[in-house]
């Protein structure tokens, strides 16, 4: 009888702990809206929860996985790079704490696949949070103030950048794109009742339109790429696809007609931006009238001077303000060539941790992608495929992005990757 009571108490304790883990994952997007410190605490608590439920054998088995082993090699390289660039005072905290993302991947994979974590409930709450964020952004778009009184940010023309609950941080589209499209893909491809798909279609339209009104071009382009991929590979019913596209185009046309300045920025100027990619004879390829290409050019020139190891993590900002780089920068951007980071994954990597760093991280991602695609070829799981596509968009050349090592961006990226990795392991176990 006593043993039975003990087992019951342990069962209750485990259920409470599982509910707590689910709560942590549910509120993570909210934490990212308001406080990176709280978001970091949530990451730590998720890792500690894994430590509570797992054992040493689970951990050893996890790090023997070739995908994670390659990421651990990359992390070890960051330490080597730190000491090589020691005189440049690179960021030791970024070097050391990059390891938390390896533990985060291991933790989420274990918690989803070994415990009764209700991932469906988590995604439902993420969608509810997304709808509230979208509602708030539309209020700010039309009134220039959100429900907390935060004002929209006016650009050069009659265009406002809306950031909603993030106030001065103009990056909310990153959160909407990643969490919103991931949750959309989960429900669209895991909903048995196809009559509910009409709500999923509406959700996708809401996500794209919300990103559109933020005036963040890179994530709007990414969302359109996702839409095209969804149309081509989503296995959609022909009639429903026609209805969906008609509804999307009608709503998009209304926004374009009623918001001409924003539409010029988000749609019609995209072609002009794309024309920048054309090569000009007699000039460096990165010599272009664009602030991001000014950053890219500086990063590439830093790389040429430090090809193997770069200048160290978080050191682009220390080396970019050098007039010797001006010869390959468009004159109008000589005084604005510096930034905290180059706004691009590839240029950040090569300038700060060199060609060796780029080689190692690409080995990790390419190997991971091939493993994921192999499982997809067997399972035909669309959620895995579309989760992978959300990650792949990040590596589109020349599209401006946040820093790969920045805490806020990195948490979002590695959470999405962790869920992708857990889906891969679940399908791998089923199909072995």
C-alpha cells in the first residue's frame, strides 16, 4: 500500500513538472516580446527540467548523435577561435554560452519524445499569442499607437514601422514568421478534419498580412517564399487552393490599393532591390548603393585580412570603422559602413570566426539537412518538411538578417531547430 501511495505521489509530481515545462514553452514568445532576460531564464529552466527527468546515459546517447556531435565540434572551435583572437578581446560570454543551445536541442528533443509534453497545446497557445500580437499590430498600424500606447516609428516617407509590444525594437516580424508559420504547418498537416483547413488558410493569410504591415521587407519576402513552397509542395486540394489564393490576392490587393507608400516599399521596390544583385563591370561585386552591402563589403574585407579565423566573436563592430575599406564601398555609405554586426549569416561568420568557422557550421547544417530529408523521403511527413523550410530560409544569400549569435535571434532560431530535430528523431524511431 505504501509503495502504491509513493508511486501515485511520484506520478502526480511528474505531471506537475510536465505542466510546468509546457507552461515555460507556452510563454516563451511572450518573454521574447518583453524581456530577453526572462527568455534566457526560460531556456535555463527548460535545460534544468531535462536534467531532472533524464540520466547520464540519456545525455551520452544524445551527444553521440552525429548531428549534435558536429555542433559540439563547432562549439569547441569557438573556444579555439577565442584564444587565437585573444588580443582582439572577443566575447567570451558568446563563446561559452553558445553551448546552451546544444543543451536546449537535447532538452527539447527529450522532453517532447520521452515525456508526455503536449506539443499540440503549446502550438495552440502560440497561435493565440500570435493572434493577439497581430491584433495589436493592426491597431498600431491604423492609429500609430498600440494597446499599451507604444508609438509606431515613422520612416523617411509616409510609412510607419510597427513593432507592437516590442516598442523600440523593430524586429517583431522575425517572431511572427518563425512561431506563426511553425504553428500553422503543425495544424495544417496534423489536422485530420479537413473541414478545419479553412481556418488554417485564414491563419496563413493573417501571418503574411501582419508581416506586411510591419514594413520588414526581409521577412515579408521570406513569408512569400513560404507561401510559394506551400502551394507547390503542400499537397493542396485544387479547388481549395483556388479559393485560398483568390481570397489572399483580394485582401492583398485591398492593402496595396489603400496603402500605396507601404506597398511601394514592400512590393514594387523589391524589384529595384533585386537589381542590386547584378554585377557592375570594373567594380567589386559588393560595391553597391545599399547600406547592407556596405556592411557586407566591410565584413568581406575583414575576412580577406583574416581568412582562417576572422577577428573574433562580437568584433565586427570593433574593426568596421576603418577608412581602408572605403575603396570597395559606395561613396554614399562611407560614414555608415559600421554596425554591431553585418546583418547577414555568411558575412558575420567569415568576418568574426573566419573560413574555418564557416566550413564547420555549414558542415553541421548540410549534414543535418541531408539527415532530415532522408527521413522525410521515408516518412513523407509534411510538418518536418515545412519546419525544415522555415530554417532554410535563414540561409538565403544577401537577405538582411539579425545577428546569428545575438541572444534574441539565437533563441528563436534554436527553438525552431530543436522542434525540427525532435520531429526528426520521432520519425526516425518510428521508421527504424
